[in-house]
C-alpha cells in the first residue's frame, strides 16, 4: 500500500528535468514537496498521476501501474495549479461546469462538501475561470482536491494567491479532512514556513533530484544555526555537515545538519539555535556552495 | 492551551509543556479529559502526529493516561509529578544560564546572591 | 467508462445544440431569400442544411476538444484510451444523429428532393466521415504545430478558391447545374468514395492516438 515511483527520468528538449527520482509515499500521511522554481515539482506530480508520460521509470499505486490504468487512477487526484491566461483553453469554462465535470469523473465525489466549500470560499459558480483571480482559482483547485475523496491527493501550490486568512482556512480544512479520513496528501508549496508544522514528512527536490525526504520534526531537531566569532564557530562545527556560511566582519553564522550521535562542540563560546524549515531549506538549496568544515 | 508556539523548541515538547502548565495552573484538573490529538492539531495548525508525540510523552511519564475508546485523561497525582519534575529541571534550565550570563558580565558570586536576596519571591 | 460516456453524451448534446443553431440560421436565411414560402420544399431542403451544419461542426470541434477537454479530462484521472474512444464516439454520435434525422424527415416529406436524398444516404455518410476526419487531422496538426497548419489552411483554401474561380470564370456553369452534377455523382456512389472515408478515418485515428499517447497536460 503506497504510491511509488522508481527511477523516474524526464527529458524536455534535451534537458533532464527529473533525474532518476525514486520515492515511496505511504498512506495516511501529509507530505510536503518543496523546491525552488524549476526544481521539477509540477513535473514530478504530473508523472506520479500519469498526466504526463515519464521518459524512463515506472509509477505504481498500491501495486498497480498508473499509466493508462483507470482502476489505479481512481485512487489518485492531482488538482493542478490553474494558470488560466487569455491563451488557456479552459478560460471560457464556468466554475460550476468545471466542478460538474470533476464530479462526473471522480468516483468518490462529495457533493455536500462541494456545496459547503463553494459557500465557505464565496465562489460564484457562474463566473468563467478566465475571470477569476489567482486566489479564487486556488480555491477551485482546493475544492476539487478535497471533494474528489481520492485516497492519494496531490496539490500543486494550493495557497498561491490566497490571503493569510484563506491560507489558514485551507490548512485547518486539510487537517479536518485528514483527521476524518486519513487520506494521503502531497502538497507542493513556496510558502514553506506556514506549511511546515502541518507536514508530517518533507521532500526536498533540488535540480531534478530528491535531496532529502524526512520526518519534518526529526529534520528540524537535527539542524542548528551556530553563530559567533569566526574561529570559535569553525572550531565548534569542525567535522560536521556545514551549509550556507555567512560572515560579517569577525562574526560568522553557519547552518549545520547533525547526523545521529553528533553535536555542536559545547565548550566553545558560540550561540546555538534551532532553525525553521524555511531556513533549513535555504541553507540546503541556496546559492552558496556547500563545504565540509 | 492557548499559548503561542515558538521556533526555538520542538513543537511536540511545547505541546507537552503547555498541557503540563495547564495542569499546574488548574486549567486542566486530575481525572479530566484533555483535548484530543485532532483538536490540538486543528487549534495549532500542526500535524496530528506531532500533537500525538507530545501527548504520548506525557503518557510515558504517567501524567496522562488513556481510557480506551474515550481519550486521554489527567492521571491522579499528575500535578505533584509535574512539580517534582520541574523542580528537578530548575537548576539546569534556569540557574545554569543565569550563572553563565553572570560570568560573561563579570558579576561575582556574592553580587549575584545579593541581587537575589533583594528580590521578593 | 460509464462516467466517461456520461460526459461525452452530454458533450454531444451540447455539440448538437450548435448544429441546430447553425441549421436554424441556414433555414432563416433560405426562407428570407425564397420568393414565396413553401413549407414542403423547405422541409425537404432542411436535411441538406442539417447535414451541412453537422459537417461543419464535426470539422470545427476537434480543435476545441483537444485544447480544452482532452487535457482537462486527463487531469481528472481519465485514461487516454477512454478519452480517445469517447471523442470518436461523440463524433460518430453527431454524424449518426444528423444522418438519422435527415433520413427521417425525407421519409416523412414526399417529393423529388426527398427521393434523391434518401437514395444518397450511404454516400452522404461517407462524405461526412471523410470531412470530419480530414478536419480532425487538420485540428490535430493545428493543436500541435500551429504554423504548419496555418500554411496548410492557406494552401487548401487558396487552391479551392482558385479552382472555383477558374471554373466559374471559364465554364460559366451555374450553381444549379453544379449541384445537379454533384447529386448525380453521389447517386453513383463510386467505391473509392467509401474507401477514402475509411482511409481518412483510419489516418485520423492513428494520428490522434499517436499524439495523445505523448500528450502533456497543461491547463
């Protein structure tokens, strides 16, 4: 029982967007997929749900291959981010019609929930998708994801364009639905810090590769920000995995990722702080080169 | 149960400490039910697994106990246990940083003791 | 597949609404153009307009379907195979409905036109399948490589216009005689018309399926 992909590679016009990605997503968890723009998040989610073909590699859900397999696809929902421009074909579709088509195709569609959420988000069903703001389009994708009732539900940037109140509403809704059903959710997002506490596991995708996949809280427990006088800091983190050093005059700050049994040298006169997921992410995927101290 | 979460401590530890503090302050009474994992998850917008980890920590310490099919309850004698635990941790959590800061400021042992004496408890 | 069929039947109904609107426009135009209103003649002519409207609709709708519905439905978890079948089912349904309705009207309204129409049903069917398939191939090309399709469209329409202009300027044949010739040709229903229809359909299906297999969803 899992959503699994093995050795997924995707090539677009000679460029490898995904490089040998293998993942196992277990049922009953909320996963976060984070990565910089162009890291391959949307491509990965599309391939996991057979919306785009992979150049190489296989995807299976609960043991069934997903490609051209209606039975497997019924267990999945990938509610795409809607970028409805003037060029977009779906711009002329009304919200009501879009939801009606979704209701036709998703076997477990929850009509009651649809009504409740349309009212909660104050969406006008008669409006065309092309006339909606980015935030309203996100609400439509959230409604499709929630009402599909698919055991594995994937959301791409579900909070893009939502104001802070609506974002909070979304996370509460997600937790409520998760508590009630135990469905698996995968959420890709740029607004990392708000989502961090909701995500049981985090998957960091960087330049087409899975850099890290770990229990979010366990990850945060092993990351430290060490700062102080440069020599003291260097001595304190000697032999540790150091990322993203920043210096200002004599002072220096580094982010360290501890391995089991490791710790920051306590006798040194340095400040040792915990970091949040966003800072850990920037330390891993930021511009600066990584080096071993 | 309505404190804010901070970044500088693991969330599950903060959850368990908040429940402890509520028990110390008489907000949660012995033999009373504590909020469920899902209620805590929704209140703090955190993953239920994290909330459960915080609660399980208290179960392991005998501060909470589980009634099958109903939920988690405050154990009899929980308040005493928490007091004892916090007292034991007082020196490490509060005295040690106090001494370290005094040392880096050049405050002597006698000066420090005087400062404490001047204050009322 | 049941859900998929439900969608396409509904979509066919929406497509038929378009056919009926085009038909209504044709009928109004011809009623206004006629010197005196003769209901029987109009009724006997209506199927011709219906078939023309259905032909135009099936030629046009491919592109819209590929741009809007196929990616949308893939994104909602339908297989490419089912969508391929659904699309061809929907097109067949429109053609069948138009031909069936025409045959019914001609059977009910007596007269020379009706007799001619009824005897030409197989040929009409073949022509509709051919035009729909060629239109669909064009739509697929347009969807995938816009500039190639634009060049093709200009070339095809240019050639048609040129040939048409030459024949009218040179031969001086009037439209009525051309229609008469066309009807006579249809009545013969040469074997290669049927073959062309089958080939066009096969080419359309193969081309569509090949591209559908590789289609990427972008909404």
